C-alpha cells in the first residue's frame, strides 16, 4: 500500500472531527516534510513510498535529517502528527504496531507566558497609538482596535482575522465578541463600554475612508488601508510598528510580538485573582493545564509565597540606622 494513499485515508477518517483548514494544512506539511526525508533515506520517489518501508529504522533516520533543518517545536509537532498517522494504520490493521515509539522526540521546556514587560506598558502603548503613529496613511482608530483586541480580549492573530462585523453582538453596555478559535472552538468574550466605543469609532472611520463600500455583518472586521481583508503578515507588521512608534519595542519578549498582547491579558487576569477556569474560557484553551501556567507564573503569587518567609518578621523589627 502506498504511503500517499494511507495519508488520504487518514484525512478522510478525520473529517468528522471538523479540523480547521489551518490545522489540516499544518498536518499535511508535517507529513510531507518527513515523507520527503523518508524518500531520501529509502532512495525512492516520495509518491512511490510503501507503508511497509516505514520502519523504526527508516523513521529514526528520516527524523534525524528533518531535525537538522527544523526547530525543536517543529520536530515535536511532526513527531505527534506521524504518531497519529501510524496509530491510525494500526487501528486499520495495516501495521502490526506503531514504530514511532522507537523514534526519539525533543524535550520542550515548560510553557512560559511572555507578557509585555513593565507595569504600565499596555497603557502607554494604547495612549501613544491613539494619538496616531507616523505612517504614510495613519489610521489610529484601526490600530487602537487591533491592540485592544489583544490586550482586553486576549485574541490570537488568527482569531482577529476571522472576526466579522457581526461578531460584535449584544445590547449597548452588555456587548460581547463571538470568537471562533483554535480547533474551531467558539467562545464569547464580554466587552466593556470603552471597548464598544473603540469598535464604533473604527467603523465610523472605515465608512468615512471607503464611502462606496457597504459594510455588512458578514464583512471582515479588520481591513487594510486599501479596504481589503487584512492578512496575517500585515497584522504582525502593524503591531510591531505600534511598539516601535510608542518606543516600547524593548519591552516585548523575544519571539512574542502580537502574542505578547494576549499573554499580557491573561497574566493580568491571573494577577487580579481570576481562576484557571475563568482564564480558560476567556482565552479559549482546550485544557485547564494551559490556563494554569498564567496563575503559576504571576508575580503576585510568587510575592505572596516569598512574603510568607517568617524571617521577614525579624527583618521588619530591626532598627536600621543610616550613616550620615
């Protein structure tokens, strides 16, 4: 049986799961990337590889070559994808056992939130951008909305881009965002009147900019300066430009950028007393464990633990005399 036929059977079997297009595309990339290395190892064309040639030895060699040119997280994701693929083959009776158990996988350090550094950084960022950043065609209303969607709603970039005008629902003063998140999970994020005003100011400015375009409920909420749906690259560039304009780029953790807004939202929730279940619902996490990271990493919790050290009582009783 050809490996490419096995792959199509695998994706057919996953159809009832309703994976998002993004998830399916990622799975296909992971499978194709390792299959190409398997073809090199076996000395055959990738399309002609047989399932019987997928052995523990060939997989170990293929993953070794794959790891030379990919990041640790990419290797781990590919390992997980291939493990699911070959487990499917075992269930179907096409393999006697799953050889992935013999393939080493990288150890990934524990998840650590990457919020913006500095207690008042979010406020400084919003204030600077609301005044309009230097650009060929400034659009402060849109820039402010993008930052607020991250800092006050905790949205991922893919979730921002998927928003439509009709995703803002509810009565004035009680509105919420209807968000379609990772794994097609849907959630509702409450927004306060201040956020409602930001959304409305943006829509007013959009109608003014593009008077000929009819903004419908099904229209993408975020658009570029040409009135077209915003792309992922344009969104990332916009946020990075806002950090630079505000002079806060040195307060953004390496590799975080737009995701730092979401992490700031979650970390502040934890610091202000939200429990893991509330954070999980607001962020759209699949498991409580992901949300627990924010509570475990907050400075508030660590400060309380450190303050419980009874030696502090003695330190507080000392009569300290400063030298003149």
